[in-house]
C-alpha cells in the first residue's frame, strides 16, 4: 500500500455536505463543509430544505452542485491525487428520482462543463422528499394494511410505518402525479445517489439504509416483493433488485472527476445512512469482535444505537408483542448477520434545560454547575421517579407531560411490581429534579434496549452536545453497567467535535483497501466514566417498577406539574 494513500469520507446531511480526508493511521488531514443555505442562496433553502406545512423537500440539483464543490476543495488542498478510495453517508429516508435521461447522462459527463448544468434534466422529481416530511399519514395506513398490520410491517421491515420513511414517500409521488411517475426510471436513496454521481453509474442501495424504507425485508435480506408490488409492479426494478453491504465497492471514480481534478479512478465504496455510518465507524475503534457497544447521541433529541446479534422481530423473537415495536431495527451496515436497534427520544436536551431552569429553586441562577451538583447525589430511585415529556414523546409513543412519583410508607395510590407504594406529587424537593430526569432518560434506554436484546452491552460511546456533562456520563455508566467513552478528536476542539458519519465513511474506504486494518481508537475515543456496580445493582433492582410507572404515565395519566 502506498504510504501516501488517503481516503475520503463524505456526509450529505440536512444542512451541509461534509468531507473528511484521513491517512492510513486515521489522522484527519482535511475537514471541510459546504453549508447549503449560505453557499447556494439561489435555492432559497432554510437549514437546507424547503418546508411547506407538513411537506419537507430539498433541491436535488443543490446537492449535485455541492458534490462538485466538495471534490474541488479536496483538489484545492492538493490532496485529490492521493485519494485511493471514497465512501460516504447521507441523511436517511430521503429519495431521488432519476429520469431515463439522467441514467444515460451520468456515465458520459464532460469534464469541461459543470455537473449541475449537465444533470439539469436528470431527475423526474427536482425536489426530493427528506426525513422531516410528515405528509404521508394516509400512505402509511395503506402500507400497514397491505402488510397485514403495523406489527407485521415491523416484522418485515424493522419498523412500523413512519411518514418520513421512503416507502410512503414513493407512494405519495405516485399518487400525486401519474405524469411525474411515468418519468421515473430509477429511485435512489440519498446515500446511493451520491455514490452514483461519483461513480458515474447507478449505485446499489446498501442494506442498512434500505432498512429505513419500510420496503426492505430485513430477515430475508432483500426487498419485500409483496410490499413493492403493492405500490407498483415495477418498483423492484426502480429500486434495483440487488442491495449491497456498506463495505463493498460499488464502482470506480467517474472519469469526469478523475479528469477534472487529477484524481485516480479510485474505488467508490458503498454509501450508507448517517446513523449506520457513524455506528460502524465507532464500532471499528473498539478492539475485539465480541464488543457490543452502544452509541448514544445526547442532543436536542437523544438517540441510542445498539447492536443486536439476532433479529428481534422473528417469530420466536423478543419484541413481537405489538406494544414493543417502537423504535427501529436496521440491518448492520457491514456485518450481514447482525442488526442495530435505533431508539429515538424526542425529549433530550430541551427537557434537561427545562429542569435546570425550573427545578433548582428560586435562589439559584439555573446554571449547569448547579444542575450537576444537584444531580450528583447518587441514586434517587427507588425513593422517587420523574418523567419529563415536554413534547409528545416518540418512545414511549404518545407520552406527554411532567409526572413525579415518591415512595410512601403508607398505602399509596400506586402499587408497583416490587410491592412498593407510590404517590403522585406536584413537585420534588429542589435537588431531586436533575437526578430524576437523568435517571429516567437513561433507564428508558436500558428498558427499551432490553426489549430488543438479552445480550448485555459491553461499552457505551456518547456523542452530541450533552456528552460533555460528566454527571450525565456517569449516570450512563451506572445505569447500563458499562464503561463510557466520549467521541471527539483530542487536541482538535475537544471531545464531541468529530463528524462521525463522514469519518466512519473514510474508515470504511480505508478498510476496503486494507482489510483487517485496525485503527488506534485513541485518536477518537477517550474513556470518561467507569460504572459503579453498587449503583448498577440498585438500577437493576428497580427497573421493573420504573417500567410499570412509565406504562402508567403513557397510558393512564394526564398532564401534571408544568
């Protein structure tokens, strides 16, 4: 292997296209971003998309321009000629609709002309639906009926029907205009669209990103013929019958880019969704094939990505109870016989900020320092529990309101499975709120993961803005019983700064050309917390009571305490 070889990872997210170039050791040589709103004001996007009521779309030609510009930046940094492989990631669920003209054009682009000029007629739909779209309620209901119910759709595709998922979006486009639909020759996900532009040929969709369509049969590892045919008899051909894994090569760099930017016709490795790309990248940093590490993003919303060694929705699986099909199950992007549980929680940092601002007492400034002092008191459970759903929650589905419970020695109005009695209260003492919300949020993650897998986790990796909070990191360690690592580049702006979907893509590109290559995770991961096993014992003992109270909150109680 050429010692000067470099590897490019891309991530086309909602607001920007990011590129990261690494060397064989995993060190970053270039990190650059194309911010859509500021770079391309002519498309008049807000945060990278157009919002019209419940409809959310993005101009596909804006993405085309961004791809050309980011490759030019790699060239301007005098790195393009050293790139030996490219991979990438993109926002999940979004879709791109190729015309026959587009399919014919991408393989014969003229390096003397711009990309977007040559591809102006390449798309049957100029505004691609993206993940924020919620306009397909009617299509979701039809899809569930075709599947035989929401539980059966989850068994097949890994998820109940969601408005943002690609299947419902395809149905909407067909429903709205037969003329538009007649011009659709092929359909890409955003990830495979970028790979197609770079390789000059239609790239296959990868299995993990296909898991976000409601059309992919995860256990069979192929598109569901029944669901695809219910939408359109030609849909299987439009999607491309074959799917790929995210570590497989899908082509070589298009002569357009090789000629225009002095690049070799290097390998293009399959692109995948942003969450799977980030997960696989982090996973590759931990030594040992037996690692079962969860990646927890702590931000405005919280997301937990966890490994599964078996498919939970198989007939003998754990989660076939219709009440436990919340969340999503994805095919692992690089390991065919593994899966990923994706659990999303809407009330993340905004709920933590609400507790900070409203539950520390009148004589406090509402600072994170005071919040952490109050939260670092040790387990609040089983003495009290709090549930903070300021917005209607995704998981548990439909939960809303602030709910507080305190144990009582006398007979309370609620008897938990342990036999302990609890009463509902309007307010805690001033110091209980911060601890209550952190415990509640992380215990929910533990509970929901347990409904997908009986395998104990071996580590947790925290990312996102709230991952810098040392008390929250310790609660994660104690509730899950695992060491906690923080993600970021040491010496490059602090922990939590790394754009992992793009970095994970660059790592996949590297590992394609150097199979078995193990990166030194110290560039990216730093252990920040160790579990206190006495505290773990407390949380394990009270989990059944917590589950019972959360069910009560979700299905029985009305708003209280705000």
